[in-house]
């Protein structure tokens, strides 16, 4: 078998050369993208950290009531944030929420239009499917390497790695929602003279809204699962105490920060859950 190992396909070398070429030729684009991501992150962080903590908590409770139209979930969200304040993890929580919300803005802004285009063009989706599979199955730590190469250390590479990992979810679920629109409903709209634009906005998107909201929910959950990994490239948030606890074998710190991540995940999941009765 020496002949097989001696003629190794240079996958790693090709990838390194490709990244080196991208770094040299795409430096203006990556600088612009980094600046735009930093503006988004700083804006969301300012909104979450500038007001008093209880004002932000009240805002989240009010938003939850608007979305759910009941008192149980807002109460759960309020108690969750009070528990976070009690444990002293407010700053880390807002930093993680900033990363999650930034990833949601980017992923939904990019993923929903791509999902719509793929639903109307089956060949496009067939070509995209292997890429989406690769994005979801490639180990997330691998994304950190080019993120560091192109964007350095900090919140931006953590956000970029998160977006790459999370983006397939809104694309796939938007595609599923659009293609699941009943054909008789589409034919009825066409019979009444609906244009393709009207068909999209008044028939397909309303019908696909539950799937799109599920995509948003999955985007948030997957982004939250990346906070610990993003901490390895200098991103602030709840991943930092987890990494610190791992390095020092600090059981108390690791359990505290882990519970906070679970509480944040439960709150965000309940806030965006849609009743499909």
C-alpha cells in the first residue's frame, strides 16, 4: 500500500494555497466585511448594555408577550433573566445574545432569499445541496482557521464561523416551506390573475411562514451552540467562562456558565415557538 500513501492527493496544500490567494486578492472585501460586521455587533451590544439591566429585561418580556399573547412565557423569560442577574452573568449573556442576534440578522437576510430562489429553481437547489451538506457536516473547529486568517481575533471571526455553520438551516427550511405550498392554492391564485410577485408575497410566503420561523428558531439555537467554540477565537460571551473552567478544571464555574447557556436557550426557544394547532 506504499504506492497509495506515497502518492497522496494534496488536499491540505490546495486548501492552503486557496486561502493564501483569497487573503491576498480579497483583502479589501474582507476588510469591508469585517467593518460591517463590527458595526452590527457594536450596535446590538450598545442596545443591550447601555440601558439599565431591568429595562432590557422588561423589553424582552414585552416582546415575548407580543409574540406569544399570554402571560406564562413572558413570566418564564422574566424569571430567566432575573436568574442570570442573580448569578452575575449579565455582561457575558448580553455578549452572547449579541453574537446570536447578529448571526440571525445575517443568516435570515441571506438564507431566506436563497431558499426562495432555490424553491423556484430545482436545479439550483440540486447544485446547492452538496454545499449545504458540507457546511453542516464539516467540523466547526475547521471554520475557525480561515476565520482567523481573514478576520483576526475577536467577535467578527466568531460571527463568521457561526454564520457558515448556521446558514444551511434557514435556506433548507425556507425552501421546504415554499415548495410545500399546495398546488391547488397556487392554481387558484393564478386563476385570479396573480403575478409571480403577488403569488410569492400573498400565497407562498404566508403559507411558508411557520417553516421560516422554525428556521429562525434553529438559527438561534445553532448560533447559541457556537458560543463556546467562538470563545476560542477571542469572541466574548458565555463561552469564555466555559473555556476558563475547562482549562482550570473548575467544576463550579463550568456548571454555572453551562446552566446560564441552557437558560438562555430555553428562553429564546419559548419566545419564538409558534403554536401550530
